[in-house]
C-alpha cells in the first residue's frame, strides 16, 4: 500500500465525527460550487461532487436543496477559499484550508490559535511544499479486480487504488480530478464521495506528551466554523 492509504487510515481514526460541523462544511462547499458554476448539478461537476459528499455524510436531501436555493440568492455572501500555513509546537507543519466571508476575522482567529498553543503562523509557501495535493474518489465496490481497475485508470492520472470496507478508494493528481470524475460517470462507476487531500511527503514522530501539545492546536483549528480542513505531518 502507498502513502495515500497510510494517510487515510490514520485520518479515519481521528475527528470528523461531528455531524453538525460536517454539514456546515458541506453547506459552504455548496455555496462555492453554485457561485462558480450555477445551481444545476447536471451542468456543474463541482456541485455534483458536493452533493455526493453530502449524501455520504448523511446530510438530509431537504437540507441540500435548501442550501442550493440559498446559494442561488443574491443575499448569499460569497465565500473565499484561503490557505494558512504555519508550525505547531515541536516543528510540526500545519496547513489550514478555510472558506470565509470575512478574511480579517479568520486570519485573526487562526493566528490566535497558533500563538496560544505555542506555534507560529507562517507566510504563504512556508510549509505547502511539504505536502502533495491529491484528488480522491470513493466508488462503490462492484467486485472489481483491484489490479485490473488500477490498470484501467492509470492513464487518467490515478496513482493508487485500494479497497476499503465501504468502497474502493482512488487517488490521483490534483489537476486530474475533472478527467477522472468524467470517466467514472461515463462508465457507470458509482461515486460515493470525492474531494482533495494534502498528503505529507514525510512525517515526524513525537512523544505522547508532544502529540498532546499538537492536538490542542488541531482541535482549536478544527472547531472554527471558517476552517474546512487541517493537515499536518505528525506521524
């Protein structure tokens, strides 16, 4: 198994079990997708992907429809996607993806979390180079031969394929998301969820006490409503 598999296995054991928080993130993704490509999922590939993710998160269909309708209204504020970079205690690189309608508020919050937890907020590019940005898809497992499936998809940019209990995971280059999505849809491969991840190229081992120090910062960041994802290179 490759790095994407190991990264995902570790992440599955942590956080992201707060349903209300997940719905907030998806709601923002819907707004961004609708503002970018319109409210019709048949002509908006990004919105189709978000709707799939909403279903995977057990977000009620009525909630999704209301969010799309609200995103289409003139009253709905735009969300800007911003990335913040820095270091947690003990030299752990942190990358924070946000979606915000108030940049001043968000950067002030993020900076305060780093400061309170003895970390430091860095400048653009200070840690991003330590992560590979990948796209991922979870598809329904229709008793695929994993090796054959990987061979079929390799020319699309898919680099890693592995089976999980609830589906088959595909990882590829960030820039190949649209191409892979189109192929899966055209070939009736049922997409359960999809998105992007930043995978650390190297990880750093810490003691139990040091891990606890880093966890304090991660929890503060992940509890913020403007934060969509947090990545780090802690083993």
